[in-house]
C-alpha cells in the first residue's frame, strides 16, 4: 500500500501538535515512543485526534485481537512475554517497524513502543478504505 501524501502530512501535523515537537522533526519512520517521547496518554490523545481529523473510529486493541484470532487458541503471551509465534505475527501486522525492534522477550505491555508515525498512517488509511463513501 502506498501512503497517501495528504494522510501522511496530516498525521505528521497531528503528531507534532500532540507531542509539542516541530513537524520537521517528525518523519514517517519515527517511533512514537522511542524517537518522539510519547507516553501512553499521548498515544490515546493521538488516536482521538486522528479519529476527529479523519472522521473514523479506531478500535483499541485491534492489532492484538487480529493476532490472537490468527493464533487459533495458541498462547499469545506467557507471563506477559509474547510467544515466538505472536512475535512473528506482530511483525507481519507492523511491517513498517524496523525488524531489529522485534526482539525475544518483548512484553505485551511494550507493543505500543513499536508504533511509528507510519503505523498511524496505515491505521488511518485502513479505516478510510473500509469506510463507506458519503452520500452526494
């Protein structure tokens, strides 16, 4: 999927405003937590901003839910640590994330630290594609 430049620009603007950083310092591949310093409240704020900006509804936990469904009853995590299969499926769900950020021992509570600006772009585009076109 090619990123829509208008979506990328708007997501970058929303990220910059939410995190109080210069938009020039926000690249599509920047990690929201690791590179831009977002915390869990910032991530929630970003989701709300994107929902408002694009007129979409982003379900919380949808990535984990898709992975759990694909696991067909196999364990997603053991003692809070993602299983190797869950980690593999997570990497498929987040192809925009640098492969070295997926590591053995990744805790389920750390998954959000993998999210990049491009992750948000992909979420917006996925929801926009699935949304019915407004009536003329």
